[in-house]
C-alpha cells in the first residue's frame, strides 16, 4: 500500500478502528490513552514541547497535555483532528503528513516526538521516509518514541490496518542513516535520541 492509500483509508475509517479497546467501551479506550501517556512521559522531560504524530482523535495527545506537556497533535485526517478538538479545544493541532511538519514548525524544533500505531501501517520505504521527517522535526539530543516493531519474521503490512515489522539489522541500518541512537527504556516501543549522522 502507498502512504496515500493508508492516509485515505484512515480518514474514512470508523472511529472504532483506532484501537481494539474502543469496542469494549469509551472509558476503556480513553483510559488506555492515559496509561500510554504515563509511559511515554517516563522518557520525556517535564514541560517539553512534544509532537504526537498520527494523533488520531487524541487518545494519547490529550492526556499528554494534561500532564503539562506543550503538545502539537499532527494528523493527515481532518476528521480525526476535528474529533480531537471537540474533546480538547486547547490542544494545538496541525493537519499535515510528515512532509509538511518542518514547514509548519518554521525554525522551531520539538524536544520530543512520538508516533504510536502509525508507522506500523506503512511500507518499509514510506516508514523510513516518515521517520526521517520526524527526526528532522526533533532537536539534536531530543527524544523519539516510535512504535516500530521488530520481528523474527519481518514483513510489510498488506492492508491499511496491517502491521509492518522489521529485522533488528534493518532498524540498526536505518538508525545510522537517519541519526537515531537507541535508548534502553523498558517501554514497549523504540526510544531513540536524535543524534548527528556519523561521517
Ligand atoms: C491507528 S490510528 C492511531 C492514533 C493514535 N496515534 C493512537 O494511538 O490512538 C492512526 C492515525 O494515524 C494517522 N495517519 C496514518 N498515516 C499517516 C501519515 N502518513 N501521516 C499523518 N497521519 C497519518 C491516521 O489518520 C490515524 O489518525
């Protein structure tokens, strides 16, 4: 699938598709976001300027704001952003893909960027492109939390709801090219520090 296919499918998706817990209850859905925000917060300094890339309707972005972070919530779907704003009018939003982020920020850069349940739906090439743009939006020394799963049997997603997985070597090569240094965190997602590309 191309990035454009994934973006269109998510824009038209039923809100229930965002997370399995939404089929259990709205409370369970929003509680999962609060729990994940608490986990993300363990690796990001208090009060940091953070970007939630592919924020959906704000499951994690809204509780991150409540924890005191200065959140910019980015999504390619205006429908998702409208639902976020309806629930939390004070959260800053940006309607763009990864390619529009640096233009949106101007000279500003983020202290931290996180992307949960977004990269997984993209092809290898599109995922690498997006991560490169997220790195470009992050200050040197800043933190990236990326839901970028490793598998012993890596493969690309075959639908907009599928999951692309990577080998450790693919990720190590990508990190070296993009300027990401893995950080030990104990979190279920990859955590990286933004570094200069060697050589
Ligand atoms: C599965 S939802 C996850 C939402 C949120 N991160 C969460 O964990 O609740 C995926 C979201 O990523 C957005 N998205 C997918 N591909 C994107 C892309 N290439 N650029 C920006 N947003 C994207 C979709 O519109 C959708 O809102």
